[in-house]
């Protein structure tokens, strides 16, 4: 069964795509927590960060590259942004498909 993100990537469900390549798709978050709230989703289905294998590490580097690009496109590279991943239910992960949140556009304050 496809994850929610696979359905968005495949076009089976709507999602406002702002970037896509052969490894990563980025969409606007449906319930944004900041003026800029993007989800960077790996095309490869990896359930969570803990499931990343050594052969997946170049993909994580690609996520960082795309985050830097999107930060520039959405004009948050100067003032700052947050790139985070939730791993597991206690961290707030609700979809078992690796994805990173890029948040910015206002002061985000300390974490914790």
C-alpha cells in the first residue's frame, strides 16, 4: 500500500509541488507552522530517519542541497530557517515515509 507521500508524488492526491527531481519532491505543507513550511520528501520510501542505511547517505546530502536551494527561492536563506525531521511517534512523525520540514519566514524561537 502506498504512503500518503507516494500518492502525492505519483499525482494520485493533490499536493502543491515546488520542486522535484529524480530523488526528491518538495511540497508546501497543508497545515503550515510558519510562513514558509515545505516538506522535502524522498522518492525512495524509507520509513524514518532511523531506517536510513549507509547507501542512503548520498540521498540525505541531496536533501540538504535541495533545502539550500529552496531557502534561496523562498528568501529565507539570509534571516534563517530550520530543517528538521521527526523520527517516530514521540517526535510527531505521522507518516512512515522519510521527509524533512523546511520552516522559515519568521523568528522560530528556541526548540524544546
